[in-house]
C-alpha cells in the first residue's frame, strides 16, 4: 500500500514532467522549465536544489554498495584492505574508499557517451530486474509453502494505522524520483515528443509493479517486527532455508545501487550545462566533447565532488535535504504546467539566451514578409512599439525556441 500511494503521487508529477518534456525538450529538466515559465530567481533555487538532490543521493547510494559487495566476498569485513571502510578515531570519520572508487568508475563510463552509458545501465538494470523476478517467483513459492506466516500477526494488517502507512509512503517516495532523469536528457533523444512521455510512463509503471510485488512477498515471508533492517530480503530467504539465494539477491542489490548511482550522476552535468548556458554559472561547464557529445567538464566536476562526499561523509543525515529539493522541483514543474496552459505565450518569461535569437528571427521574418509584399517596413528593429515577439497573437512553441537557440549557437 505504501508503494502504491507513493507511485500514484509520483505519477501525478510524472504527467507534468511528460507534458513539459515533450513541449520543451532541452537539458536542465525542472530548472529549464522554471526558467522559461517562472523566472531566473526561482530557477536558480531549483537548479541548486536539483544539484543537491543528485549529489547527496548519489553519494548515499555509493556508500550503500560496499556492504553488499562485502557479502559477496564472504562477510561484512571481507573486502580487500584498500577498499574496506576505515575508521579514524581522532577525526571520528568513517571513510569508504570503495564508494569513492565506484563513483569515479561510473563517471568514466558517463564520459564515454550517452549510448555507451545507456548500454552499461541497461546491462545492470537487466540483472537487477532478473533478481527482482527471482525474489517474486521464489518468494511466492516459499510463501504458498509456508502459509504466508508474515501476515499472521496479532496487530492486524495495519500495525501502525493509516498514519504509519502514509509515513511509509513518504519514505519510499524517494525510490520513484528517477523518472526526472529521463527529462534531463531531452536534447539527446531522437523523437522527444513521443519518446520522453513514453519513457517516463513506462519506467514509473514498471517500477511501481515490481516494488509492490517484492514487498508483498517479503512481508508475507517474515513478520515486519522480525525483519533485518540492513538485509531484509536476504535474511527473509535465509530464515526459510534458502541461504544460497542470498548471493543472487546480493548481486541484484549491487547492480540496483550501481544503476541508481548512474542515474544520479547522469542528469547533474546537463543541469550545470543549462545553468551555464543561461549565464548563471561559469562557461567552464559549457564545454561539450565533439566526439561523445557529453559535457565532459560538468561530468568530471560532478563525479569528483560526489566521490569526495562518498569517501568522507556519512550522508545519511543529509538525506532529508534530498527530499526537500525534490519537493521544490516537483512543485515548480506543476506550476510551470499551469503557466504554459493559462498565460498568453507572449507573456511567458524566456531565458536571456533565447530572447535575442527570437527577437532577431521575428524581426527578419517580418521584414522579409513586408518586402515580398512590396511594403516598406514602417518600424525599425529598435522601435519600442514593436511587440516583443512580432504579432501579439503569435504562439511561442518551446520546440521552435530550442531549435532557434541551437541555430544561433
């Protein structure tokens, strides 16, 4: 029920993202939509909220990979010395070299190109889905065999009441926020008007179904009060005599975390590039490699910062800030949809990087049309009486705006 409620809430935000992504296919995701529809000040806050979300989220995910890798090597402290976690009593810091190395490896993959990144992420996602299907099928078999002992609790199906269920929905909502990554790669999609809404809808629907099925099985195998909070799925199978299944589940957990790590680092360089394009960040982040078509400087900067955080900091205390940034981004996306629908197109604020291109294009277009008709343009380009976008009833299509920007650059 928690995953279902969270999935419905995420779907409402996903519909807003799908509409804006198809109408305004540009890198930057919620930042770009806020800049176009609300203004520069709000977009500045949204951009940094997204950067915080992806950086802290990626670092937290990276620190969760090393304990699962240790299980594959035989135990909690079985990683090689140069990768194992080390505690410095004087500084009271627990460093995680494995997390930092994994972040740098993922950053290197993302620098190779969007196709190579998509291939690598597709492989780890396929392994992850296979592990989840194994949990659903094998766990379902065990559940029918044992009689679903997890559901036989004296407190009933809602031990913490409706309030507890809603609190759980707020916690698991974090697992759905990956769909905004699809919108951030809009400039690298062949047919954004069709592919972006389809990708967002399919990814969210599949994730919701898999999450619900896995939770149904695991809660049915082990009572909620007897679950191991660190390895709930592995311990559920081990308690039912399937210790060997823990290795398959651990591999699935590692690949799931790596896929999430890639999804956290992938959109952030595009947001940095979009902010630099609007003059809110140094032009250093604008550099795009000619061969891979990847913003290399932004990607490397993102990977280095995320690896440092994953190495030194216990980012679990900062996880609440991720939710705050996500809430702000989703709110502004919903507001942007209302603005595009109900405010006249010529009153929508546009980025400064696009305004000059639009003005010059419309002036040339009007002048050429008047010359073809044998008319003498009565107003000069600098005439303040000239409407900003030519005729007042001109509809601004965001796709055209992006094409104009690409031509001017």
